[in-house]
């Protein structure tokens, strides 16, 4: 019983943090009009999963 409650609490917290990260825009450099970071960081930000639908 306690394991189930802890599991549900953990998954709720985990889903909340991933939902919050989806609401933040990808970093960009306004001078060069390009995304900031390495190519891998850009891909992670731009290709992150969404919870729509």
C-alpha cells in the first residue's frame, strides 16, 4: 500500500516537472537570431515531447 502511494506521488512530481519544462521557450540569441547552445542542446529543446492531445 505504501509503495503504491509513494509510486503515485513520485510519478505526479515527475510529470509536473516535465510539464513545466515544456512551458519554457528554447533559449535564443536575439542578436544573431539563432538558438543558443550546442546542436545537441538545440535539438533536445526543439524536439521535446508535448502533452497536447
